[in-house]
């Protein structure tokens, strides 16, 4: 194994095609402003290292990253790579991950618009995130104790589970399919429109016009706050533990709640039952 310790790299493709390298307390930064430092590499271990240049990990296999910083200038850090493990790191460049496979990220801070597009297989735990269009069209996601702030998150995701999370994000889970959200808080406008086979269990949901045009939607022992015009044109089975501000034209299923501020049923095809829990 080649070990690089305390080095500074700024040239183009500085360590291109490396196999079995260990990089410790190094910097990818400098006047040469080179790109793609570790492109086409494999079996790489990186720790305590500073990345300030573009596209460091493209087309890589088996990469371990620990206690590293990826700055705003380090855009598109992880693309087309697989078997990636990231711990205790800061990913602050735009589009920091896209089209990767088999990824695990834990105890990290992510500030990255358009993060996680077309990722297949991501386990994330104990992370804080700021992002727009987060995880677009990704699948096989498992999140635990993740905090997210942004817009347009989890659109078109499939086969995903979220536990003990807090999401403050409008237009989340649009067109999502086969998703379970448990013991979580979801705040934001227009939650989950057009989703299919999505379940919220023991969750708190807040924001206007949630869960419209859904199929196979389930709410199990959830709280809903400031949720007006909910469930429009949806097929839904819901047990809600709090008052719902208003419900509009749910298509099919049953909605149980202690009370509803207003029930609007002015579509002749709306046939769901609304009952007291």
C-alpha cells in the first residue's frame, strides 16, 4: 500500500488510477487548480484530508473516507463510484454525490444542492443536511436520525425507509413509491403528492395541502398540524391522533381523526369515509 502523509496535491489527476493508497492529513488544493485527483481509483483510504478541488472521486471502487472536509469549491465530489464509506466528514460542495452504488454515510454534515441523484443503495445515519432536490430518483435508501432542511426532497425515490428523522422540506416525496417513514417529523408544504404505497407511522406531519393524488397511502397513529385541504384525490387509510384542519375530496379509503375543522366533498367521485377516531 502506498501511503501519502501530509502532502499537498494541486495538479490534474494527481493520483489517477491509484490502487490501495492510504491518504492521511493531506490537502488537494493549490494554484494548479487540477481536477479529478483520484479518478478511476480503487481500495482507497482517506483520513483527515482537505479537498478544495473539483471531481476527486469519479469512477472509483471501494473508498473509505473519514474526518475529511470537502469545501464549496469541491463540486461533484463522488460520481459514478461504488462501495463508498464516509464517516465524520463535511461535504459542502454542490452535487457532492450522484449515480453511485452501495454507499454508507454517518455522522457527517452535508451542505450540497442536488445531492444524491440516481444513487442506488444508501445507508445514512446521524447526519445533518441542507440541500435542494435531495436524493432525486434514488432507491434502496435507509435513513436513521437524519435532519434535513431544503426543498423538493426525495422526489421519485423508491424502496426506502426513514426512521427517527426530522425533515423540513417542501414538495417532499413527490412520486415516491414503496416508502416507509417511522417515528419522524415532516414539515413542509405539499407533502407527498402523487406518491404510491407510502406509509407514515407514528409521525408528526405539518404543512398545507399534504398527501394529495396518492395511491396506497397509509397513516398509522400520526399527528397532523396546520394541515388544511389534506388528502385531495387520494386513496388513503389513515388513523390520525389530532384534529385535521380540513380534508378535501379523498377518493377512497377511511380517514379516522378526533375531529376535522372542515370537510369539503364537492367532487361526486370522492368516496372515502371520514370518521371519528
